[in-house]
């Protein structure tokens, strides 16, 4: 019989505890802490959405800036290469002129 009373007491205690854990889905019945928690959740979701949007926009701006920088660097490298080629051609032309002058001078010495 004492075993029966124990089982009854355990069962009643379990039912009382489980009854207090019942979830209420009706927002009108929600307590102040639950309502505050929902507002915090909503604010967190909104903040996350704003941060995601800002990060996406920043990423797009960085990509565009990198593309523009790359194009400018390519243009500058091409211009530098062209300038170097022109300078090399000019140096070659002047060397050829100097060589011709030396050859002319040597020929004149040989004639004397």
C-alpha cells in the first residue's frame, strides 16, 4: 500500500509539473517576458537583415573599386611599356647615328 501511495504521489507531482510546462501559442495569453523575448527576436532579425544588406553593398562597392583599380593599373602598365619601347627605339637610333659618325671619322683618318 505504501508503494501505491508513492506511485500516486509521483504521478500527481509529474502531472503538476508537466501542466506548468504547457506552451501557450495564443499571443494574447503570453506574459510580459514572452512578449519582450519576441520583440528582442524581431529586433535581432531586423538587425541581421540590415547587416547582411550592408555587407552585400560593401562587397559590391569593393569589387567595383578593385575592378576600376585593375583597369587603371593595366592602362598605366601599357603606357609605361609603350614609353619604354619608344625610349629604346630612340636610344637605338642615336647609337646608330653615333656609330655612323665614328665610322665616318675613321674613314677620314685613313684618307689622311
